[in-house]
């Protein structure tokens, strides 16, 4: 039997996506309470959509795989993987919600070298909140920080590396399925153009302060499992 440490959370999700033969409508009803709203239910068409929705609702994560157990009835491989799965030790103590947002904003602010260099002791959480929200986040997308050349480099890197699951990034950034359908219809056979247009939509979204674009983009990249691209964006902005 394979030891739990060899099973990653991403592998569990992939087994579920590739191996589930149960009707997605039945699973939606089984997990309706976790999904939370009729609008979300209506947007779910595949197992991948279902998993994405549960993750965004914080009902499925590395330390809570119970929804996968409820989906595993017809998948012996997933049942075995879940029985041997152990959440990462460093995940259990990870800050969440508001503090997680503050930490991300501060981390990016330091890497982008926008805030003045600290001359004294480390700030408290309350001081960090005052510094980062909203002034810290707003500053980090100013024209001086986010130049045209850096914007071009960020868009190019993501368009080359994101791949065909670009809708995951859109969902994580809060872009509606209808907007993404429009993008796909406009560029039906041009993956790079689909991704570039998605990035423009995220940047131009009237529901969010455009000055928050980089923070929103990096957070969405992390949420959709592309921390590698998030680090690439941070590296581009740090030079």
C-alpha cells in the first residue's frame, strides 16, 4: 500500500476529475449545501467545475477533502488514495481569510519594493492592515511600478504558460462564465488570444479597483494552483 505522503491534494482532484462516472447533476444535489446557491449550481456542468466551485467556497481544501470522499463511491482508486492521504503539515497552521490577504499584500509590497524600507521593528498586524489596506495595495499598481514593459512581460509569460485551463484563472479572479464564453467564442481556436483577453478583462473589471490588478492576479494564480506563475509575476515586478 502506498503511504499517504505520496498522495498530493492535486492528485486526488485529478483522480476525481478523470475517474468519476457518476452523473454530475446527482453530485450537485448531494453537495448542494456546500455549493451554497442556485446560481452556483447552474454554473456547474462538469466534475472540474464542481471541484472549482467547492474550492472557491472554502468547502474543499488540502485539509478538508470530505467532499471528495462523498464523490468517491464509484472510484476505488480515489477511495484508496483518500485512505492514504495526509494533509501537509505546514498547511494546518496557515493563516486564512483576512490575515492571509494582508500577508499576501505585504509580501508583494516588499517584493515589488514599493513601500519605504523599514527602519525599526516589525509592524504589528493592526499596523500592517493600516499600511497595506488600502494604501499599500493601491500604490503597488501605480504607473511607476507597473510600467508598460512589465505589463507586457507579465501578459506574455502568462499567455505562454497558463495552458488550456485558463477558465480556472478566470473563476478564481471572479470573472463570470458568460464573459469567458464570449472570449472563447471570439477566439475559438486561439488559446493565446483567449488568455490575453482574459487578462484584459480582469484588469478592466469595473467591479474591482483597477489599482488592485496585480494583487488580484497573483491571488487568483495561487487559488487556481499556479503558484509557479504567481512567482514569475512577482519576479518580473521585482526587477
